[in-house]
C-alpha cells in the first residue's frame, strides 16, 4: 500500500503554485499558509468551493470560472509522476504483487488519479475524500485494511510523512518512510 503525494507524484509543481497565486492575487506567504491550513478538510471530502473560499478568506461563493481554474491548476500541479516510483510500481505489478494506493486527496484530484494511466497498476485506489477522513487517523488504516483483507501485519505501507508511518505501525502494518527511490529499492531487495 503506497501513498501518492510526493511518493508516486513529484512535489507540487512550483509553476502551478505561481499560477494559483496569480489567480488569487494573494501574497505568497499568506497563500501558502492558507493552502496547507485548510487542506485536511478538503482532503476529507470538503467541496472545492468551500476549500478555496477558505484559502482566499472569502465569505461568499467563488465565481464558477475562477473556481474551475483554481481546481484545474491545483490538479495539474500534482499530476507529475516520479519516474523511479512509477518504474518500481510497474515492476511490482509485472511480478504479480497486489498494489493498493492510500492517499490523502480531495475528490477532484482523486478522480484525476483514478483516470490516469497509473491507475491500471493498482488493485485498489483508496482516497481520503471518499472515506471522509485523512491520514494519520487510525480509522483510515482500518478501512484500508478491511478493503484489502488479510492480516494487517502483512500489509507494507510506504508514505513520506512520519506521522502516517507511525499511525500505520500502531495499527499493526509494516511501514516504511519514503525518502527517495532507495526506499522502494530496499523493499524490492527484500522480495
């Protein structure tokens, strides 16, 4: 079971961040602070309109064209795959490994990932927005485990955030902190 953001995907594209800042007209520091402060609720299924209203500190709905632009730019910023991670995933798939994705992602990004060529390598795509909860909530690991089946101790989880690794380990999964392609190479060496 593998995370998406900054494990399979590259870090958010800086050009996308610049575009979002240009559309919002916000100061970079304020935009970045709001973008991340309100992201957990968006990842847990909040509407795009509510999320971007919060980011922009607006009390009224956002113009539909502006909202569509913000969502499209945001999605595009997260859709750059890490070549090494994708090569590892392809290899594991070719070998018959069962692969599951567990990602904190809003509905719009979840749909984009599910519609990408990457999706074919996974037995399941599990997204926080669809479960209405985010990692490191213990219940998201319970839901993923129920969906995957088997013993929790047999599930290997890879994520780039220490708090998610800790939560998975506490649940009883084998967890590995992603620190680059060596993390995945080390998992392949264990096979």
